[in-house]
C-alpha cells in the first residue's frame, strides 16, 4: 500500500474541526464582511400593537446630514416590491383556503403588532441612521389589540384582520372522531385538562443581519445573511418579493452564531436591504441589536391544548382527544402552518392509543409571527401526551412508570402505524425507557425523597418520552445535494446544500467522507452556504442533515470510486477488474501497485494521466428512503425550597435512540443544548404582552430571563442504537430530541414535588414566585390539574 492516512470514521468521538476557529475568534460572520461603499439601515418600528397609520412625518429626519434615503410602503409599491408568502396553505372550517394577510416589507396603512416595520432609514453610518429613525414621527389611530389566544377567540373579540372576523386562520382535523367517540363511551376513566405552552423567542448568540448588494452591470442581486436555508429564501425573495428569477439572486451565508429555526424563515429585513441596494446603487447593511430582535424577530410556541385521555379499568389507553389553539401572530411565517400541523403526530408518543380526534386551530393575534424554534411543534405535542399521562396516573392509581410501560408499542410491532399521521419505521421504546430508568436509579428515588424531606425540601421526579419525526415529510422525504471535487494539489472539497450553525457539519461530513472515500481530514474542506456553489438544495432544520447530506455524499463517493478504478487501471496498465479500493487507496491485490486517492487526483488535475474525459469529481442529489423517528426517554429530578419557591434541578438523565451514532461528542453536545433550551422554557423564559395595550413587557434580557450554566446539573446519557432502515448507517437525527422531551420532563418533576404539599403545578414558566404563591395558596385549595 502507498502512504497511509488516518481518515476519520463513522462513530469516531472526534472533536470538532470548526471549534478552533470559533474559540479563537476567527469565525467569519455576516458582520465580518469587508465591503466598500456601504450604507447603514435602521428600521422604524411601531410603538402600538394595532391601529391605522394616519401619517408618517419624515421631514426632520431627511434634513439630518448623512441620511441617504427613508423608505416607506409607498416607495415599495412604486417599485413593484412584492410580499412575503407562506410556504403552504391550510383550509378554514368551511373548506375554503385560509386567509393570508399581505406580508409587505413595510406596513401598508395599518399596524398589526408591536414592532412592525414602518420605515427604513439608510444613512452613511449606523449612528446617523439610528438618530434619524428616532426623529420620525408616526401618527397612529390606535385600535383594540388581542395579544393572547384566549382574547382572540373570545366572542366579539377585536379582529386582527377585517377579512377574518373570527380570528381563526385555519382548522385542521386529524384522526377519526367516530371511533374516538366510541372509545370514550366505553372508557372507565376519562382524564381531562388544559395546558398552556408559553411564548418564547429563540435569541441566538448572533442576532439577525443582512447585507444587500445589486450589480447594475449584470442585473443580479447578492444577499449576505445568516440563514439555515439559503436556497429556500433565495427562491422566495427572488420570485415573490423582487420579481426576478431565482438565478438572479445569490445568497451567501457564512458562519452562523445559532439559528434554532428562527433563521430558516423569510423576514422583512432580508427583502428590504436588497430592494434598497438596487434603489440606491449602494451596498446596504442592517444588523439587529438585541432590543431590535425582541421586537423584530419572529417568536415561537404559544398555544393552548384541551386534552382528554380515555382509559379502561386496567389503565390501557383507549383514545385521545386534543383541541389545540395555536397562535400564528399577525402575519404567517414561512413555516408556521407546517409546524402547527405536520408534527402533531408526536401526540402518539411511544404508545398504542389507536383512536384520535385532533383539531388544530390557527389563531391570528396582534403579535409577532410564530416561527419554528427547536422542535417546531414537536415539544407541544409531546407535552400534551406526557402531562396527561402523569395526571392520569394519579387518578387510576398506577405509577407514571408502569402506566407508560403498560401502553408502549413493542419492538415486534415495527413498523407501526400510530393512527395519527405517523408510521414508525423502527424502535424499541421499552428498552430505551428501561435504560433511562436504570441510569436514573429510579428504584431508590423514594430514599432520596425522604432525605430531602428531612431537610425541609420537596423532591420530585419527572419522566417523559419523546418521539419525533426527522428527515421528513413522511413518504416524500426532502432531498439534499453534495458535490465532491479535487484541487490541483489533490485536496478534496466537499460542497453541500445544508448549512452548519452549531451542528458540527465540518466534522461530521469529514467522517462520512473518511468512511466512504478514506479522505485525509487535513486535506478535506467542507463548503456550504452559497447558492452559486450548489444550485438546488433545501437546508438545515428538522434533524435532517446527517442522513440527507450523508446519502448524497455516499452517492457521490460511489461515483468517484467507479471513476477512480478506471483511472487507476490506466495508471497501473491493468484491467478495471483488477483494481480494488479500500481505506482511500486504489490498488492491485497481490502487488505493490497502489495509489492514494489524493495523489491520484493530483496526477489527474496536473494531467500526468491521460484523462479520457474522466475526472475524480462527482455530484449527487439524494434523499432517505423515508423519514425517521428518533426518540428518547428523559428523567429529571428537581428539589424545591418551600420557603422561597426556588427550584434546583438535581439530576438529569436521558436514554436516546438516534440510530447509529455518527459522532458521540457531537451527539452529546446536541442533547445538552436542546435540554438547556427546554429547561429554559420550563423555568425561566416567557414573552409577555400587556393584555390591554399589547405592549411588549419583556423587551430585553433585563425582563426576559435565560438559564445560566450553573442552573444545570451534569446530564447523564446512554445510547440505545436501533438503526433506521430508511437511511445510511441507520441514522435517525439528533438535533431536536433534547428540547422535545425536556420541557415536560421538568414540568412533571415539579408537579411530582408539589404533590407532596397538595399544591398544583403553576403556569409555565414555573418561576420561584409562582411556586411560592401556589404553595401559599394551598391551604385555600389547589387545582386538580394545572393552573391557567
């Protein structure tokens, strides 16, 4: 064999290649772009949640030295700038398509939420733009606003839009109401409760930003922005907003400091900088500060679910009814109508329920649009089934552990049709749950509880089991693309359509390249985030990248090996059948004839071997056979100080099934981050509006609380690797499972702890103040389920 290299392999616990540049401050983000002749933009936002625009006084701002232009809706209309469109439609109760408001780049004649963009100031520097934006006077005739779901669906509620008098955007019904009704009629127990999932904001470390450029000579646009889906936003902005071909817009997305779903949506500022760049023949730069983010970013979660679970006398589930109201906001985000419906199959969990009657109502409110946020509908569905099971266990007198065990789908039932949109491809739920319970040492929990009681503390244990869809949609999984090229020095360049924003793609894809082609990781680079490099791709979300890009990398690798054997046979003057390939080397068995793939590519590129129209480059577009269902069992222990209401998470355990593990270190990091975000929503985070004025009361980190590192215990994990038959190496996906199960695990643990004091579970987030109040009110009687 020729010189040996040490390729990375599937399953290696390899530290991330990209970490060195991030930790040393060498990441290249949008705002690191060095571009000449830049103008700076600031957005003028509404101070009211609802109203009619009477006038916009720009006179004083325009006189300020350094102001280049101030754009309003009238200018956009004159320039034929279009509106942002949702990626999908739903139906109303009468069967007609849902009403979709005109999501214009700037407010037209009325205001529909606090922070809505009214004008954009462009100036020679950022401070001038800021000063000018503060000089603009917007006169508004204020009208009543509805910022909460219960307000919006109330009889005679103010209308967010005149075209939708009920404020109900769509109604989606799933399952079989007739069979579910029969199941409920025969039930020995019917457990009912109502759950409220709070509104939160993604708040990635890097705020949103955009730099727009228009080339007058070519007539083409360029947008630099941190986006998870460069190709999807290119298509939307080009066709619907700018009115040009997709090829006339290039999206460049460099390093991203966190996305979490927020940066998968098309938002106003992206179109604004592109429009302004053409109008002014200047590069236009916009960067959100943190206050701007709270007002301008799309929000997440925010729904109310009325849940009923029917059981027989032995504790077996007979049916599930769910009536869910999901806030949409004032406008419809790109993915909003997807996340509210397509992931509701998670209501099934790992259980054999059989009968479902599910109704989902999308509700307009005078608030920021609702967008995907880590889990994107899955945490809400998991919350409903896992909370109602815990509540049911108290009524039927069966422990939460046993009640779950008793109703779990067995591994021998796979593939399993849940009866609610999903068909599980694989899994051993009982094995995963038993692994988590063993790791958490649940059999001795009562001893820890007694010890805490002696110290005057309340100890609680919460369990949840989350099953989520990844690599979907079911039956028609999305594709991804990969291109593998070799440079003149023999180095490999892998270009993919997905985008890395914390998932470790630059490491994981090197591992796949090492597995398939034996590539030297030091001679391999990973490229992404440029629509001119890859024309047709989808992007990064929904725990899809490893499986979908992995399939494309595998297909391209097989093509390269096929080509390489032809080229190597010429180099060695032998037949193709004599050429073998292993560990990155083409060789003839039983001889010393061998050449490494990098060296073969170098010879090819330098034409030391006659090419005969061949090269070692390949392009592939591929997708999984079908979607996958990663799943995990979470166990959380919390301790409450009754005197202060303070909650301490004492321990957190998790057993997961993500298929075979590509990189254990990356997997662990993904779960840790996801669990942290779930804990944040359960205990700390909440977007709050004033109920009468619609003003945002949590407009900064002074008011919106985040968890800190010392709020988390060490997280103990174990893997149960049950491969999916639908993907390469049985990969299932791991990006969101930590969040999907952690919110309800924490809430169940707090509920269990408060049970000893006869207190009910406060509303989410369960702050110390709310716990203190519910414990003080216990003497006056607590609610049987959750406080509203």
